[in-house]
């Protein structure tokens, strides 16, 4: 092991607080930290010690509706018809 490899292993993990997060065990607010260890994401409560892995999921696909349907729009020109002028 080189000196660079040993420095990387000895560095403490950078933990970031998650604003507004509530601990599922002790219900303490603003006590959850997020960090990465061994290629996995974890969250941990600094109040009670609760720790679990965060499994990030891709966002769900959007359902097809009238508004979001994948179809081509049919463009038709609009004709403006002027009413005939009245004779006075």
C-alpha cells in the first residue's frame, strides 16, 4: 500500500446533515446525517445511533394522460372570416 492509499483510508467520512429530516426511530428532527461508505449511501441519527442504507431509486416514469400523451400534434391553419359589411 502506498502512502496515498493509506491517507484515503484514514480520512474521516464527510457527513452532511439533512435539513428537516426526522429519525424513524427516535423522531428527533434535524439529527440525520448522510454519508458514503464503501460505495453505498447511508443515513445515521446522531441522537440515537440509528443507521441504515439509502437505496436511491430512479424517478418513476410519468403516466400517459391527455396532456402528456406521446402523440404528434396535428396543426391545422385557422381561417378568419370577416362578416360582410352592411350597406347603409
